[in-house]
């Protein structure tokens, strides 16, 4: 997919002189990645950047099967706390809970 467009709408600050750079050309690399060539009118700096879709905020009504699966991200959901990796119950942090006593058999007397 090598569709090339010319656009001057999107811009970013030049890392050298802080002037606004403009997009000279851009092309779609994949369905989720676009490359843009930037040029700075202040110092003459030129560079290429990539714009990519990294996660989904809302699924579309119709999915394109050619688009790779992207991680889903919803800012309204809270992260849940990680669970222990084993099945052991954690020990209490205080002495309020006394562990159960284990019955010990008395030694046998010969006789």
C-alpha cells in the first residue's frame, strides 16, 4: 500500500529550533502505520516520522478482517490488582488469627 498524499495540516515542533515543521509528503505504509516527511522553515531540518495506531478505544461497527488485532484500551476501566501466582492463602500480617493446632499422637509405651 503506497498511497502518497501532500498535506500541510499536521505539524510538530522542530527539535532544534522549536519552529513549527510542516508535512511535505506522507504515505500509508500499512493499514495502521503512516510515514510523513517533515520540513522546518526555521533551520532547514528535515525528518521522517511514523504515525501508528497502537490500541483501540472503541471497536467500529464493522470490522475489517485485514486490520491486525490491536490491544483494547478503555480509560474508564480500572486496572485490577494482580493476584498471587500460587494458590496459597497469604498469611495474616498481624497475630489476630491463631493458626489451628495440629494433634500430635502420644508415643506408644512398650508393654
